[in-house]
C-alpha cells in the first residue's frame, strides 16, 4: 500500500529481457531502506525487489521484474536505460497519510494531451479510455505515474490536474510532453463503490 507521495526519482540503468518478462536495474538514493522481497512503487507500479547490488559508494542499484501482464497494462515496456522513474516505498502503519490509498495496481494507460504553464504552476490534461469515466469525479483522487493528485474538470475521456512547482521538480512530470503515456490508477474506494452499485 502506498500514498502517492513520491520520495525520490530513480533511474533505469539497464533493461534485460527474459522470456516475456523484463528485468529492470534501478539506481536509487535510499539504499539503507531497500531489501530483497520489498514492494516499491515505480511510476505507480508495485514491483518486488529481487536483487540488490552495491557497486561502490556512489552507485547502488536493485532489480525488479515486470511480467507480461504488467507490461501490457502499463507503459513500462517503453522504459530504456536513462528513464527517470518516480519511486515510493510502501507506507508505514502509524505514519501520516499525506496522499490517498494507492495500491500500485495500474488500471490503464493515459496519454498527455496538453501541458500549460499557469502563473508558476502547470496544468496537464490527460486522455483515457472512456470505459473508466465512472471512476473519476471532480476534486476526487487519481494516481498518475505514482503521484497522488486531485482531479480537475473530469470529462468522459479526459481530465486535468494542476502540478505545483515542488511536484514538477521532484517527480518526472518535468519530462512529460504531449503524446507521452502515463500509468493511471483510479481511487480504490471509487472502484469498490462502483462494483457494489453494479451488483
């Protein structure tokens, strides 16, 4: 379980193919907190640490594996060496919940439709499959590349969010451009309510 509050940016150092899986080697700045079998959110995708390597004092990397199902439902198949990744360690019981409940289970891939600077902040518009429109509400929560954000102007196949300078600088939002794909996870509470109503 995560909160959508990004702790740092990691970087993909290597991508290896093993059958239908892809093994990513990630460089991260918090080596003292990472251990094998740990769940870590990468651009909103929960992946398990399978191996850790301390190359020298300046280079700490770990490996995670994305299976075929994950690659089909996310944009991880576009990752290459050098890709910057939003990283969040799992939440701790008793800690403040600054974002919202995030599972790290991506629902669909969205696409950047526009990026506009507005008085020092940035307005991003995203397109998505309209089959998910019932899971978005104005001022509700959504997770984009692992970042907990508030929905603005939800429509049937698009919505907007406002990004403050701190989030812009400390996540990979500053790299997003029109046409880029992002991982979307809708509010889990909304998904449960929608299922109950459908029954």
